[in-house]
C-alpha cells in the first residue's frame, strides 16, 4: 500500500493516508474495509462497471470536448425558459462555498446567513405578487402549477374537482400537472384562447359548479400580455374556484400586481433572474393568500428570536412537511431550488426596483421592435395577434419548418409551432443580434 | 484510549458579527426601500401595469458585503464535517463547478436535438453510468430531486399495474423510512401500509408476509436501511413482494454504502432513484437544487417520463446491465471518430412507448446532472469502490470512539447512536459549541433519542476524532449547559415555537424594530 500519491487509484476525495487507514482498521480489529460489509454473497456484485478513473484535467478536457459538440447558434428561444444578463457579482457571491456547499438549514443557529437570504427572497416575491405568503421555492413553474392545483383541492370546502387550464399551455406544464393530479380526485380540462389570450366567453361557458381551479398566464406561452386577468379572476371566484396566475418576477415588476386582479395563488418561473440558460433547470415561484398558509407545499422561512432575544430566522411551520407529517404532508417535496432562489434574490437586489422595471420595459420594447421589423419582411407576418408582448411573439411564414431549418443554417434557433407558425423570443442577451435575425429571415423567406 | 487530535474547547462561530453581540446583518429592506411607479413611463397602457413597486436599491459594493456577511453566518461542508445521517454532505469537488460553467453547456431545452449533440451525449452517458451502477436497464434524468424521483418511480409502478389491468391500492413502507416515501405514495393516490421494524432493526419478514396482498402495488425500501444495516433477507423480501404481484422500489438514499459492492437491480429491485448529492458529491446549495434520476428494469422502461436519450438507430433504451460497457467509450478519441465520421446526429430524443408523461417542465436540473457525470468519470470503478469502503470505515471508526451506545449493527455508512436519557436535540445543540455540525436527531423513531450519523468518506482520521470529542463532550455536559446551548454561535437557540405560532414570513410582516 502506498500513501496518497499521484498514482493512487482510490477516491481522490477520501483523504486517508495508507497509515491512517491501517490504524483505523486495526482499531476496529479487521483486516480490510471489505470485512466491515455485511452483504450476502447471493446479492453481492463482483463485476466491474468498466469506468476508468481519470484525472481532473482529463475529465475537464473530455467535457469541454463534449459540450463543444453543441452547435453555436444564437437562440431566439423562450416558451418558459428565459435568461437575462446575470451580473458577475451574482456568480461570485452565490459560488461562495458557505452557500453552495451547505445543506438545508436544520440547525438554524449556524445557518442564519442562508435563512436570511431566503427570507429576503420570500419578501421580494411577496412584494412582486402582492400576496402575503411566498415559499422558498418549488422545482419549477410546472411543478409549482401542479402543486397549486393540489392546494386548491385541499383548501376548498366545496366539492369541485375540475381544474381549468389554457388549451395552449406548454406541454411540459400540462403533462406534469396531469401526473400530479393523477393521485387526486381532480381532472384537468382546458379552455380556449382567442387572439392568443383568454377567450372570456368560452371560459365563462366552461366555468361551473364543478370548477375548483382556474389558471391563466401573463405573459402567455406565446408572449401575449393577458388583458383580462381581472375578468378571469371574477369568473373563477363566481364559481367559488381558486384563481391562479402564472408569471415571472421580471414580468411582475411591470405588469398588474396579481393580488390586484384577485389572484389567490401565483406560480411561475423565477429563474428568469439569476440563472443563465441551463437546459430548462428552473426555480418554481409559489405565493398565495394567508388563508392557505397551513396548506402551503414546500419550505417556509420565518422570523423568530433567539435565546438572547435577538432577531433570528428559522424554517417554520414544518408540521406541513413530509418529514413530520408523512403521508398527511402537504407535498412530498423536500429538496427544492434554494440556491437558485438565492441567485434570483441577489440579481433582483442588484437591479433594484428601477432596474427591474427597466428590464421589463425592454422585454416589451424589444419584442415590439423585432415584431415590427420582421413584419416588414415580405412573406413574414408578426405578431400574429393584436396583443402587447413580453419577450416573445408568434410569427407567420409559409413553411415554418423549412424557414427554421434555413435559419439554423444561418446560425439562429427559433421555435416551430406548426406548419405556418414560428415563435421568437428576444431579451437583453440576444437583442443585439435581432437585426441579423431579421436579415436572415429576409434571406430565407422567399 | 483516544488521544486528543486537538485541544477540545468550545469555539465561537461568529465570523460576521462584531463583538458587541447586538448587531445583526440588516435585512436588505432595512438598507433601502425605494418605491417606483412602474406604469409611469411604460409603453404599455395603464390598465396593464402596476402602480407601485417597493424594493431595496443597493449598490454593488453593499450587495457584495451583504451576501459575504450572510455567507459567513452559515455552516458548509468546506468549513467542517456535516454528518447528518441520511442527509449528509460530501465535499463537492471544485472541478465539477468549473465543468458545469462551460458556456457551451448553456443551451435552451427547445433546441433541435441535432444541434445539441454534446448535451445529449452527456445525458446519454449519465443514463448509462447510472444504469450500470444500479444494475438497472433504463434511467430517466428528469426528476429534479430525490422526492420527485420517488414520485416518478411510483407513478411508473402505477402505470405498469394499470397497463396489466391490475388495480392496486397500497404501498408498503417500513416505519423507519424517510418521510418522503409516505408522502410520495399518498400523492400518487395510494394507501400507505406501515411496516414496523423488526427487533434487529431490519424488515420484519413475517410482518411483511402478513402485509402483502393482491392490493400491494409496491414496497419502498432503502438498503442499507436507515440505521445502516444491510437487509440480509432482501432476496426473500423481493420474492414475497413479487409473488404478490407487487414491485420493489429502492430509495437511493444509502447507495453510497454499496458502490461497486452490490446493486439494487441484483437484489431484485425493479425501480430505484439515485441520490446524487450523497452519492455523486453534487452541491446541495442550502436545500437544492438536487436531482433524482430513476432507474428501472426492462419491463418498466416503456413507462419512463419523456423524452429519453438514445443513440440513433438503437430501438431499445439503455441496456448496460452487465457492466464493462464503458471500457472502450472512455477514450475521447473514439468519441471524436464517431461524431466526425457520422453523416447525421449520433444521439436523439425519443418518447418511451407508454410514457407516464412528464414530472418537470423541461429536463430536470441540468447543472446538477453535469456535476454528477463529471464526478463519476473522475472516480471511475476504483474511486467509487473506495468511496463505499472509506464511508463505511469512517462510520465504524467514529462509532467506536463514542461514549454513546450504538444499538444496531453491523452498520455500514451510517449508524444510529442513542443519547439514552439525554435529549438528542439538546446534545446536538451542545455539539455546535465544539465547532461541528451535529447529526440528525430523534430519527428514526424506533431508536431512543437517536443521533443518526453519517460522516461519509471525506473525513480523515483526525477529523473523525474531533467529531467524536464533540459528541462525547456535549454528551457529558450538564442538563443546564445543554438546555441553553449553543453558547458560541452567531445566533443562540432559536425559538421554533414562536416562529410557528406567529408566522412572520416576509419583511412586510415585521413590525418596526422587529
């Protein structure tokens, strides 16, 4: 046995020297670690995985090579996953090992820092939504929506079981919602859009005594700003149903405050702040009225006092949660997206209210400007509705898949919705390439 | 006798506090509150915009100081051991952060698969690694945390039973299981049948035989179990469940103990989730993000969430159960050859035939999955085998140094010590004063005043000895001393009751001066 040398093939993160290992084994009166295992032969594994050990530099080089296989396209993609410029200070502070390598705050006396940061995150969401309770995260917007529907089933005293969502809901949200309600008495039904936002007459026809939950988004999946949120809320409340609004913290900085249009719950993707594009990794925003406090899924940080009567923070109302309440818990969620919430709060704090509003205004102006420029291209119609837009909008062309393929050749990624419809998303990160995208459209749409 | 590794003394944990004991780091809202009228200069009409928004506006230097001070008021695994049994933290290797920050990895989930072959290559590689490590035939990476993995696995079991026309209503779970197991089964619409622990701390096989029936959809089990014991009767347990038409679900919380030594698939498990932070050293970020990949045997692969990744031309999902699948693929040159010579893409997305659908809006926690893949690739067979060896050695060595009894054994990577007549939560608070993070307390419930301890392989002999001293000193402290502990931390004992009785969940809810 050698010591921990360059050629050593154990775990590089097990710090034992050979002498230490020997001393520990001797203290335990065994010859080798294998003697400590109590695994019957019939189920023991004596094969190999066939995974060679590699040094750090090789792994990094391998993965660089792997990621280099991703084509370098300028993305005009959104539909639920967005990124804005994240200041370096956010990366720097969030990467501090005290944050990144800490666990859930089960010992609040040595976790005040993270607890305070999460309390501040909750507070920002309370301000943005106008609702008094925000948890310290769900996994993403889809699971947040699904949990909100389950919340509706728990808090309602009436017997409704129908969850109403837009027909045009993104598949990832709808399919996640379907799975979450599968173990409940809820059923999911849809209502149509007209001109890419809620068709109020159609919704009024579908809302009834059996409706327990009505969900509407602003902006919608195609970027339209919903003009009739308050009316949707009224329809929901007339049926004694819970009204849930889907949005995000940048949009909420500018658009109507959900509480002011009657929202009972707000869900959405809060990773628009703080997180770069990351293949759909998210941060589920979840806020609601105080009435539902004891039914909220996920963790809550509350203010308390310590033994010296100073302000202190702690995870609270844990009797809602699975580790205490088991099968009667409000949700099975344990691990959430705390570190992403930390990043979102840092980003929001670095922008301040004016910065947030300015970023949101840019989401409106950039979308309007790009839509107008595209609409000026012969053979292109944009947007395909009369709404105001936030970040993104739909685009009509004769052969959408063909145009998208040609755009890809020109270095751009856009969404294809159907044979005649594309969708493009513009933010501060790709706005300076918008003119090039317009030129590419002009080139490929003949 | 144990020699002192270091002078044992109570130590302050108060890096961010000035010495006068009165100054908290202010809330952001106490530093500034700026109200703006967002609609005032908007291009949007008035009725679409809000009237006011009040949030802190602080400069970047202030921001940096605020969060730096908060960070200093927080324990982390880079400060010292984190031996939370069944939760625990390993050291998170820095290079995995560097790898995850690669700008080429920052792609949108709606990209055409042909244009993100690198991303799919990594996902495919991780699916294959995990399948091999767990002895499973197919793996989904979509679940964003362990509990989401449980939900996915039970949803797959439900879909399987429904497809075969059998209506099952129950999931059996040992009383000592993680709370998530119970909550998961309930969320999926099952009745929970709780199985008491046997006298030896393991599954009571007779009780199990009495509990199974044609209503049994699944048994959820972890192995080694919650007190670190290997369920020696696992093959028989699997037969009992399978004979009743049920499926066997493996909670991957304790897989770190078995790496390279036993695989859930070989034990008869049909479904498992992997815990990536306890097994593959991904950071936990103060509560997440995690990832909860789920592996299944071949008969269940068609029910997995969509989409899955496969090699172009392959008609079946991952099937690397025999090991040795990567001996050739490890060479980066080989990978290059296959891509550059290929006419088209090498990897593609596909929807399993009877997929349950989705459990996340997109594809899960990508930045966590990258780190897990990089870690497995770094360690390889030998590193993984050594991780389970040293994790088990460390738990046994630590236990041997304690003045507390450890009633159940032989244990592997974790053990439940008992504080006996002392209050385990108080002992834990006392340990804080000795500069370590305490273990999980009062759980599992069948151990009196349990202190469930899992040091992992990343602690060395001296660190374990320091930890043992903290245990023993706190255990020997007087009741009065413990009742008031901790004495040396940034915050003293935090009042949980007051927090819950009068919930104050945002700065809006605080009174002036609170």
